[in-house]
């Protein structure tokens, strides 16, 4: 039987990304529900989400092994085997994101990207206009606002609810997925490749985070 060891799977930048994204999404939703003066914070939280998405795109290419998109871009055949309970040991589907987990990650990132984009160009015809509104036609801005305040919001809330339900289900089955995202480690067979989480990669993440923030600032400034 293989020896089990504590292996670093989630690097610190990935863990911080998850935490800050969760807080930013909650802040955006709550500030939107409050409305009025709180809408200034809604925009700020939206910019934070925007920056985090830019960062995650880069980190999916340059981050720790199990944070890279290449580690959880599964083929349909692998996904089907997983669903049928016939996953192969060499596929290591129990290390990082499972096929279903990967689909939920990509779906949430995609929907958040659309939500940010519609917010940037939206116009509620009352008091709040996205910074890039002047670059789109009025009809486009109104359609974007309708999506942002309607289907977009509810799709995000639904995906978050499904994510929480999945975590609860795994916990009920004896697999705590939250703890590894807090401390970064999983108990896995010896020989499982670990993610690099040394100082150098954390500094790389800091540079990417600052570059992402600068990119968001530049895009918002385009609106004048």
C-alpha cells in the first residue's frame, strides 16, 4: 500500500484568490441590494472581481501545478469515466479539481466575466452608468443592464449555491474540500507532484496581481 504524505496542492496565491473573490462577490451583491450610495461600493467590488479574473487567467498559465488550467482541462472521455466511477489511477482526478469541479470553476469564471463586462457598459437610466458605456450603443447598454440585473445575477447566485451544496455533500461523505483550500495541503500517496509554493512563485503572483490591478485601472480610465 502506498505511503500517504501531506502534499502542497493549492499555492497561497490561489487560496487568496478564492477568499478575496468570495468576499468581493458577496460585497457586490449586498451593495447592489442596498442601492443608493452603496452603489459606489458595488462598482468598486466589481472592479476587484475584474482584477481577480485577469489575475486568474494569468495564474492559470503561470501558477502552481494544480492551479494551472492544463491540470484540470479534462477531455470528454475522462469526464465520462469519472461520472461512471471508472477513472484511471494515472489520471489523478482526486488531487486537484475533479472533472465536475473543473466545469463549475470554468462556468463561474465565464459568468463572472460576462457580469463584469455588462456592468462596464451598462446604464440603468437613473444614476449609474458603467465606465465604458460611451463605447456602445444605447440599445446595447440597456440590454447589458437587463442581463446584469436579471439573469446574470441569478445565474451567479445559482452557481454559488451549487458550489456550496457540492462542498456540503463532499463533507457529508467524509471529504473536506474546504480545509485544503485554507492550508493548501492534501493527504495523498507518496509521489504525487506538489505545486510550487515557494517565495519566488508568491512574488510572481504579486507582480501579476499588481499588473492586473493596473490593467483594470487603465480599462476603467478609458471611459474618462
